C-alpha cells in the first residue's frame, strides 16, 4: 500500500509545472510583455519601450501615432546557464507634421545593433584580461566583434578623461610627468610611455624612443608651459627632447635608477671578492647580506655581515659607501643636498674601489637633475608608477604571446591594469 502511494506521488510531481524565480531585467526603458523558454538553453523575453511617443528626426515634432511595429531579436547577458534574448517590438511612428514614418530610438541596444549595450560591455571587460579569441569562442561570437566591443568601450572610458585613441589628438597637461621606454621587440623596436604622475594614469604610448619621436609626442600636450617637472631615467634621448619641447620643465632623475646604477658597480666589487681566495669561504651563500638594505637586515644578519666585513675591509668600505648614498637620499634636504653629494663623491674618489669610481660619471653629467629630486620634497617625484606600468605591459605581452598589431597593445595600456 505504501509502495503504491509513493509511485502515485512521483507521477504527480512529474506533471507539476517547474518552479522558477523572478529576476529583474534591469532595463528600465523596457516594459516586459511576456517571457518563455526558447530552444536549447535560452530564454526569450518579449519587450517594448515604455514611452508612448517619439520625436521625429526630420522636423523635431513629437508623435504618438503608431504606424506599425516589427520584431527584432537582441542578444542580452546570460542568466546563469541560460542565454537571454530580448524579442523587442520596435514601433514606427507617423509624424503628423511631415506625414512620414520614422522608427523609435533604441537606447538599450543602439542603432543597427543586434546585442544590448551591457552585453557588449561584458565582452569588453572579459577581453581586457583574456585573449580575444578565447572570449569569442566561449561566447560564440566572432573575434572581430570582440575587438570592436573592446575598442568602443575603451574609447568611451577615454572620452570621460578628455582623451581619445587618435594618436594625433592633443593631450591633457599635468604638472608632473613621467617618461620611460619599453621594448616591443628587444633590441629592435621600442615605444615611449608618457604618464601623469599626479593622477597616476597613462597619458599616451608613443611610437619609438628617438629624440625626434619623443619631441613629437611631447608637442601634443595642450599647455607645455604648465609642466613643472619630468621624471626619467638617465636616458640620452629623453633629456634633449624634454629640454627642447618643454623648456620650462625641470628634469628629475628617478632616484631608483641612481641607486640601481651604483648597485651594478657594487655587485662587481662583491663578485670579485667572492672569487678571490680570501672571500670564497667567507662569502659562500652570504653575498645577500651585503646586497640587502641596512635597515632590512636582522640582528643576526647584521652581526654576520660585520664579522665578514672585519675580515674583508675593502669590501666593507664599498658597502659603507653604497649605504651612504642611500642615507643621502633618505635624509638630505634642499639646503645641504649638493654639499653632501660632493662630499660623498670625494669620499669615493679617495677611498672607493675602482668599480665605484668608474660609476661616478653620471653624478657629474646629471648632477643638476639628480639634485632636483630634493626641490619637490615632500612630493616624491619618482618613476615608480611608470616602471610598474612597464612591468604590466610585459605581462600583457607574455599573456598574448606578443602583439603583431601595435594598436591593440596601445589600447590595453591606455585602459590601465585591473580594469
């Protein structure tokens, strides 16, 4: 008896209509007429515009007289595993003034579009982080359509910032600029990246890094005289280009590149001692103690480094000179920066190893630009943001296995990371 009762309950449940949930369409301009399950894993929603009248594009008069209506199927964003299609009843109104029919505007999809604007935006956001072909295959659309969605979305984002994808358009002018280069093909082709260090945003990606190409890029600034400082590395092509295109701007050498330049020389000193008879045993797996910053060493590491330094006094002297330059950047002011730098240079010339002495030439050739760093304190004029963008660019290129089309790479750099 109980078994028969269970079988009857199962039959009743099988014939019951499937339950569902109500999900808002989130398109306030539409009125839902009906909805049904379409073929396969799809949902069809019959909609029409809520407004009962439209403005004639010819004469500008408003009309509420419906001439006829037609159905247009528009693809919308997915709802779970179901693809949503909007079956839109697009009406044609007859203008009473000019006696001609006209079609109402479609604000949710756009003119001649077969997809909703939010669906195209969803495609663009995915294309920011993934290859275009992968997005196209997953959503069953063409790669060219994905590319067009991405480009339209980026253009809309840039318009809000007063910029465009046009490589000849004028650029907004910040007070502090950052400029650097990155390799499209290492040793063959380089591009120049220009950044606004105040708002921390990429202004433009210029083609090439030669003096003439950098000048052409900087001349696109709307108000060149408004630029107060330009942060850069010790590049031979950037300095003359900035001096010619932005004569009123102060060039500031990025302090990271100055320290990096000295560290290359110090590594040579350390490596030479690590291969000598006196240092092979002492520096075995201990070289990092001399490469780390003084404040980053633990108490045990400090004691071990001092023990090695006492046995290798010339290496200890080179380490002290390296740390002295770092301390100069951390504690010097506008008033005493020049005097302390001259004292450090004199100290290196008198007591420093040959490798450090050979590294002094930039401190003479770029003296004014190095000291300009202290003129803008407490504002830190640094190329750290630009270097971060360069690292992000390299990651984008690795993800796509390189870019044949420079325009596509430029779009992604201008859009910014994490968007």
